[in-house]
C-alpha cells in the first residue's frame, strides 16, 4: 500500500485535537495550532464562548492549524471527507534512503577506516 508524507490542515484547533484519537500515523511533534488565525466572538471585554475563523482562503493555509503525517490514499480521502485539507508532499518510497543508498559491507568498512 502506497503511503505519502502529508500535511493535514484543520479547520480549527479543536479539529486538530480530534486527530489524536484517529489512529493515523501523524507526527505529534509537528502539530501547530495557529493562534493568529482565530479570534473570539463577541464584543471587547466580554468572555467569548466560541471562536470564529478569520480567513478561510487558500492563502491563509500558512496560519492554519496543521500536523504532518504519513498516510495512505484511503486515509487522505477520509480526512478530506471529514473537512480537513491535505497537502501531499511526497511518496514515502521516494524519500526512503535505505532503498537508494545501499553499499556493500566491505566498501562501508573500508570507507570507515579511511576517516
């Protein structure tokens, strides 16, 4: 099954948090909740019960909450159906060094001795 390195953009910080329980291969350390993207509803000085999106255009993705991961096409499709935006960066096989950078043990050992 082909898997892809992706960046998943969430509609809001709460949606980003919901991804934690999905069982998807997401890189928790890369999660970014964009504080500049949301502002409280209501008048100044009043407590806000909710937040509203400031800008939902394609240009605003840079300030949108996101997390990186390694997902299959089926998983990507599910996330898109659930309202997330998914940017597919690269096929995992293309970024796997072990498949492209192999060396015989003797050659590796000789290279280590030369250092």
